[in-house]
C-alpha cells in the first residue's frame, strides 16, 4: 500500500483496519495482508483512526446497521437475533469460524451452574467447540442430543471430541448418547427407547435449559456432516426427496413448511422430536451459510428457534427475499 496516500484513501484504509481489528479480532499481520501493507503501517492506521475519531464513528455505524437487522429479524420471525458482521471477502469456512467464535462467546454468557446444555454434533458445532471460552460451572451437564453411529463407524470419536470440549470448558458432566444416528428399523429404536439406560438420557433431553444446534441441509455450500459422513444411502436420499425434505435439526428432518410428520426416516432417527425440542426454554441456532436459508426458514416455521446467531450476509438475504422467506409471526 502506498504510504504517501491522500487523506481520503488513508481514512478509508484506517476505517477498514479499525473494523477488522476492533470488531472482528483480526491480528495486525492478517490485516496487513488484507491491505497489502506492513504490520507497522497497520499500527499507524489504527493510531490515526483513534486520533481523528474514525473508530467511534465507524463502529457506531456498523452497530446501528447490525441492530436494525437484528430488530427486523426478531419482529419478522419471532426470535432474538444476533447478526455477526464481517468483511464480504470472508467466505466459506472462514465465515463459519467467525460466526462460531461469536456463538461460543455468547454461549458462555448464558450457560451457568445448575444448567443442562443439549448439543447436536455437526460441522457448525465442531467449529463452536474449538472457540469455547472456559468458564467454571458447578452441577452442570452437557447432553448429547442425537446418536452418531453409522454403518461405517461408531461415530464416537467425532461426536465425543466435540462434546468433550464443551464439557471440559465448563467443568460439566458429559452425558453421551451411544446409539446410531439412525436405526435400521423403527421397531429397533422403539425397543431401545424402553431400556432404562436410554430412558435416562431421553429424560435429560426433555429437561434441558439450553439446546445448541446448527441446521443440516443437503444443499449447503459447506456440506452438513450427516449428508457426507456415511449416514444415508441412495435409498434414503430418494426417500427424503420424495417426501419433500429441506433440512434437519439433530438428524430429525423437516419440510419447507416446518412439518416433520410422516417422514419415514424420522421414525428411525435418534434426535429429539420437535415437540420435545420446543419445550427447551432457550434454543440457540447458529448458521453461517446463505445456501442453508431455505432450511433455516423451515426451522423457523417449525418454531424450533428462540435465539438465532447468523452472519450478516445470510441475515440480509433472509430479509431481502420476503416472497421466498415470508414472515413466520405477525408483523
């Protein structure tokens, strides 16, 4: 970057550097790469931004835009929304990691001692687990929401690693659910659901304080783990398509209108049914992929979400396409 730039160009560079540094927690080295300059130049830009008040002006402006989007999402869909702003240049997995870091920080403000947190495994939950802020709690539980085994693997290593991070960060008891994601038959699930060891976990799932989950979708840019991890075969995919499935929460499938009844795979799934999930007081959904918006809208129509943490790009698309994503609550 030209060190002899004019006042206007310097101000623009300073605003961008301040936004990345103060709001997105980027390192000076990362900002220097983004701006095509040196670390020392970034330091001078940040100093300049503070001296002339650009930090206050720009951060306030971004906060106002974010607050407006959050208010509109809340009014339109009946949720408490938290929109995570970031540069448009941040895409894909990096966008997911940024939203996951925000979600991890937020979770630590609402989860406390004497509480039970239900966690659905998946790529989004894996990202959140890597950013969990340690917090000492007492008499608290982390509860696995759905089984993780499939015909190729027990799923224990994958799901347990995610859940273990939550458990260790919060000094909480870990309640695993050692069953497959989908049983081969509904009768097998019904029989196991009568076993005392299984009923104990199901009882804990029905008395959660918080449920944390992402949205699964076969159409996502970042593939949901359930669709690429060997959990479904070709016959399952054909059946999901035939029955109009748009996505899943904790391996329980739903249609665009939010309905989940008479979907054959749900009779074999091990995630909590939606009536059980809706009884959880706080249900936090995290999404950072605009390709999941149709599935997200289905989950909103199903009434599964009380708190939505979403990237700014997805939030804007959700708001700017009212015909495709109509309000789910009265305006």
